RNA sequence: GGCGGCAUAGCCAAGUGGUAAGGCAGAGGUCUGCAAAACCUUUAUCCCCCAGUUCGAAUCUGGGUGCCGCCUCCA
C-alpha cells in the first residue's frame, strides 16, 4: 500500500513528500555508536527512533536496506585501552557486544548491514586519494585535510555559509585555529591524521596514521549502499560538523547528492540539560532496564515526537509504565464465552485504527499520535463481549503496536528468581506442606487457589492477607467476574 | 558573539488558519465481600507576554521574555 509519507528534511528545513530514488526500495543509513563505553538513554532514543522509522517503512510496503555502522577506531577507544592497559580491539569488541545486548533488550531490530570502520581502511585510503586527485584535499605534514573552500556549498546542512561560520565563531574557536597551522582554513577537517609509529594505526601513502571520523561514513555508504541514498540520519548533534563533512567529502568526489532526506532526532535531557557522557548526567540503558521494561522505555521515548527534546524523570517513567500497562491489558483481554459466539467480526474498528495509525505515522513519524490511536482501539477492545471478536482485535492491536516495536507481552511469566523465592516463602507460611516446586506459575496457582478457597469460605481476612502479601512482592491480583482471578507484576 | 530550535492543564504530550487528541495523576459513580482492573461522568473560555494580519490564530507577521542545542568529542 502506497503511503503519503511526509518527512521533515533537515536539509531544507521543511516537511517533504517522501519519494525514494527507486521505489519500493529505500536505502537508509544511520550513524551508529563509537564503541568505547556503555550506551545511555540518549543513544537508546536515537536507536529507537530509527528502529521505528525502519519498521514503519517496511510496514508501509517499502523494501528497506538499513545500514548502521560501528565506529571501532577512534581516539576515545585507544585512550581507554591505554588507561586499562589492554588492546584497543578488546575495548571495541567488548562495547560492540554490550551495544548489541542493549539493542536486543530494547527489542530494536538489527540493521541489515553493520559495517565496522576497521573493515574499510583500504577503501578510506582510496577515498582520500581520490579527493586529493580531484583537488579537494591536501597533504600537510602527514595529515590529509579536506579543503572546505573547494566545496562551494559547504554549510548547506547547517544552513550557514563558510563566511558566516568564520565570522560567527566564538573566541575559543578562533584561538584554537591559530594552533592548527597545518590547516589552510580553520574549518578544514582531517581525512587522515598522522600518529606516532608506536600508536595503533595503519600504513598510508602519507605515512603511519588513522582515518578521520567523518570519512568512515562516507566510505561505507558508498561501498555498501551507493553514491546516493534515500535517508541518512542520526542525533541532532551530528548535523555539524559530522554530517556536513560527510556531505562535503561525498558530494565533492561524486558530484552527486549524498542523501535526499536527512533526519535528526532531538535529545534526552536531564534537568533541562542534554544527557551526555561529558556532563556525566547519563543513565545507561542497562541500568534503566533494571527498573523498567523495554516496552516502558519505548513508550516513554515514543510518546514524544522525535524532533522534540525529552526530559528524563522518574515521574515520567512511572507515567509511561502505567500507560503501557493499559495497552498490555488490552492485548491480553479475553472475555468469557457466554454461550454464543460469532464469526461475523466487525472490522470497522480495525479499519479506523489502520487509518489513524497511518495518518499519524505518515506525518513525519508522529508516534505520539500513533500511540493515541492504539489507546482508542484499546477502548474498543475492553467493551468487546464476543470472544472471537476480542481475539481478532487483540491480534490487530499487537500487530500495530509491533510497528512501534512494542511487544505488549504479558509480563506475568517474567518473574525474577528473587520474586519466585519470595512466592515460595509465602506458600510455605500459608500452608502446612512445603512447596516442592520453584516454578513461578505453579506457585502462583497454589496461592490463587488458596485465596479462592478462603473467599469461598468467606474467610476474607485470609484472602485479603494473601492478596496483600503478593502485593508486597510486586504482584497485583485482580478478580475476574465469574472466572479465575488474574494477576500481573506491578 | 554567530546560527538553529522550543514555550499548550497538576505532570507528560499532539495539534500549525476554523474554534483545544491522547497518556499519567485527581474527583464522582457502576461493578466488587473489600479492592484492583474495566466501564460511565468529570478536570485548559483557553495555548509565555505585547502589538498586528484575518470574518476567524494556540496555529501567520513583528517585537519582547524565558529555556535548550550546535559552533570542541558527543545520539
């Protein structure tokens, strides 16, 4: 189904109709992590933003090739390795693994291709040589710099001309530029940096050295996807200089547009400041996952449009948790069969959901509105009395929710060992016989039937006690009219 | 200093010219042994301030105020 998708393009500063170069194919690239430390919520937001974009494009019928790189050569990695007295590769490998775990735990799909910078050194050298040959780069003392004056549209993504940038640069920048005598222009940037022979590096026509950061993306895009792609994105802070420099390198060499649509997500803030490594105000993905599910984190992130900043607070996280719980309950909803069922399912509510959902997502991936559509559909589910209809609706809810990456999985089977042990204690303290199982669902079964018996005996003191003890360990018991009580982790 | 962005109820957050989505929290009610969940009702005469354009603006224009980001590694 062809969509009317509109995307806000950083390059033009406007929402534009999305027209892929070669529909239904979509070539998409997002800048991945530099693997030198654990990822934090800010990285998670970027990953989730592009995960959802990619999911929606596929849902809308596009044939997406999604590429996300791993920057595994960088000063930060090398410095950390020196600090810990290990080889840089170990650091890179370790944090590549933790990043993959983070993505897995957040239910973020793997990219179709995940190139690593170190696999493309040869190609980067060739790229650099071509730029020198074309007169866009020059060698100086073993370094190679891109000559920004040779690329007349430099600054088009940032929307500021080179002259304006030079004039507007703050004091600090000007004084720094005086130190860099090797460069012709302060805004010239390194394609290749010479380093001491003892340092990690590669041999190049200009001596021992390492590639500049911006070069890897240009090179990998060219070699994995081609000279012009449909979508390129990343965090807002990559607009300048990273993406601007990628454009300069690639477009100077190929004389072609690098990417038609540039998408940038806004930040996660803490107390009105950007969450970042350097400010030290970050929360790692794994630490947040200790308290909140992937669905809750996604809900927290996706209830704000990707181009607006999000303030991280415990209150917002709790609010998100309560919100996603309602959707999970809706996805689990199953009314008791009341004798008669129908195969004549009214699909009008599903059509309404589809329409609202697509309309929201087609409008520059408006996930807050898409989530709202999910809630509207949940309302319908809760008032459904026919089991067949409810089954169909809950399947549809899960299907649309999955486009946003929500699993809506029932979390009641995910009791951790500590809680299970506590359940066992409760069983033993309530019954004379010792519980001879460590199976959480069996233990729950025992407790719920004990409570059911108490209620049948009108021993409400005992039944309430069981309910209270369960609540203490984080389990909420809910009676179902005419049926067995249900429960969930709070 | 240059450039860019944001300001909507107690909190979070859509809406970008036609009279304020949704979530959380709160209040009242139904259901329940009591709860919880679910359901019903309810919660911004108004969208930072001041001018202006318009039949009509939270939405457009101009001017303020406050906050944030980039210009150095950064998602």
